[in-house]
C-alpha cells in the first residue's frame, strides 16, 4: 500500500522516475527507478524490491562483478589546492 504522506514532513507524495547513484568500493552505478517523492522536502521512498535491487548492485560493485553493467565513462577525484 502506498503511503499517503511523507513520513519526514507530512508533505504530499508523487510517483516519479528518479536516478539513484549507488557506490560499492571504488565503483559507482546509476540506475533509474520509480520512487514516491515528497513535493515538500524531496524525501524519496522506494519499494522493498527496489531496495533489495540496490543491495544486489552494491554487492556486485564491491566484488567488481560489473560485466553486465554498461560502462558510461570515468570519474576523477580533484583535490582542492587549499587542502592540506
């Protein structure tokens, strides 16, 4: 059953397609999923099966099991020159 209000601020929820960024060790994945999104505070609520999918993807990333993932580029860390 879909919640009627945001559990965080009691705001109105709407169903949207959202991008979720998942990290596992040094790897990152981006997935499009459906979520209930609060129109007031932006809180996202995911179905339990979507949360399980997140855990599976994170485990694959951590174990470097990425052959079934689409490579879309590279990421780089840039350190601030003011950082000690």
